[in-house]
């Protein structure tokens, strides 16, 4: 597999509404596999096609890297949403920042899997946040568009008070 460059905020590709995938071909499978490798290399939990410069409706997610369960969604549709939760989100395409966003507590999403077979899953809590975040990328929406608050994150140690 190959690592792909992650597109960052300011690039117009992130604001495009993605086109459907016509067929889950070997090329699409290769792109999905590259996206998983790229996501993992960047320590992310999800990655959508426009984040690697591809304006197609597909994303990958691994909300709990401990389990190794990767979800592949091609031409996803959100079927139902329930409840509400506030999330603290970051994004590989918006490095150095976090934001507070209202997301559904529970969602059901359907689409095609990596083999082009229909699938439908229900996600709750953090997994629902991840799926909504990645789905938004396919609509040209960044979490910063929905955030109530955005703040810069720093990796500098706090100075000790005397």
C-alpha cells in the first residue's frame, strides 16, 4: 500500500460535494487500502476521500484502533439519527486545532463495503461522532463549520508556577 498526502484546510477540494463511486473496482479498493494506511500513519480514526484529493463518496474509519475494526463506506447514506452529544473534534485536514461540535448520539448509516456489498451499521457515542465527521467531508463540510468553539492545541509543556 501507499501513503497519500493529506489535503489541508484552504484547499478548495475539501469544499466540494463528492460524486458517487460508480463501481467498487480494484482501483477503488487500492485507494481505500491506501486511505487506511494514511489514516493510521497520521494517528487518525477516520479519513474521507477528499482528504487525499479524491472527490468521490467514500471514507474509512477505525474508531477504536485497539480492536483493528476498520469500516469502509462507499456511497454512504445516513439513514437515521437520534439524540445529541457534544464532541471535541480534531481533523487531519485542520492540524493544530480542536473544536466543540454537536453531533447525534446514535446514527444508522448504509452504503457499500470494500467488496461492493450493501451494508448497514448503527453507531453510538464516539463511533457516531467519527462517522458523522467523515460523512460531512463528502458534503464539503469541515467540523470547523459546525463548531461552537475552536481552539489551538499546543504540545508545549506548561510552565511550572513558582
